[in-house]
């Protein structure tokens, strides 16, 4: 504390003693009730004045600190509000972009779906053409095989029929003539071979 504060406290503490001494000197006069009231008033004034003096700095610093806390809270609330508004604007902008992005994705999806459907139709057409070609080839191979079997069957029938006719027309006499002719041919061929060598 400063010197003036100490001096003021000493003076305040001395005032009650002085008031009491004055009332004792007067005795029991009629004004003793007024003096007592005056003493009590002075005591109360000194007490509350002293308390005010002692607590003035503390109260002032408390009130200053409280004021600065309130001001800081107001600034922080304003900053928080500004930040919240900024975040709200950012979120709103993102939502607007998301709506635009969703619209673009839908459009891209529709385009890609149309492309995919076109590709699938094209591939399905190619596959159908390939299956038709394979089916034609298979049918042609089946027809060729059936014709070949039919020809072989017809040839077997013709050979069997010719063989039967030959057997019927071939009697012993004719058989002997065919054997003789074959022997003659073999004989000629044998004579011609040494000349060829």
C-alpha cells in the first residue's frame, strides 16, 4: 500500500476513539443520544468508507476484469458467429456444387448407359450373326455328310446290284473265258517287260 493509504487507515481507526472520548467528557447530558447517534454514524461512515477505500482497487480490478471478459466473450461470440456464417456459406456452396455434381453425374450416367446399350446391341447383333454363320456351316456340314452317306449308300446299293447282276450273268462258260483272257493279258505283259528293260 502507499503511504497515503496507511495514513488514511490510521486516521480512520483513530476517529472512533475520538468520538468515544468526546462523548465520555460530556457526561450524561441530553445530547448524549445525539452524540451516540453521531458516533455510530461516523463509525458506520468510517467503516464503509474504509471498506470502500480498501476494496476500491479490488472491486475496480474485478469490474475491469469482468468488463474485459464480457468484451472478450462478445468478440469471441462475434468471431464465432462470423465463422459459423462463413462455414454455413461454404456448406451452402458445397451443397449447390453437390446438386450440380449430381446432375452432371446423372447426365454422364445416362450418356454412358446409352453407349453401353448401343455397345450391347452391337455385340448382340454380332453374336447373332456369328451364331447364324455357325448354324449355316453346321447345317451345310450336316447336309454334306448326309449326301456323302447317301452316295455311299447308293454306291453300295449299285455295287451290290451290279455284283448280283454280274453273278447272275456270269455262268461257267463265261467265267472260263474271262479267266483265259486274263491269263493272255498277263502273258503279254510278261513278254513286254523284258523288252522294256
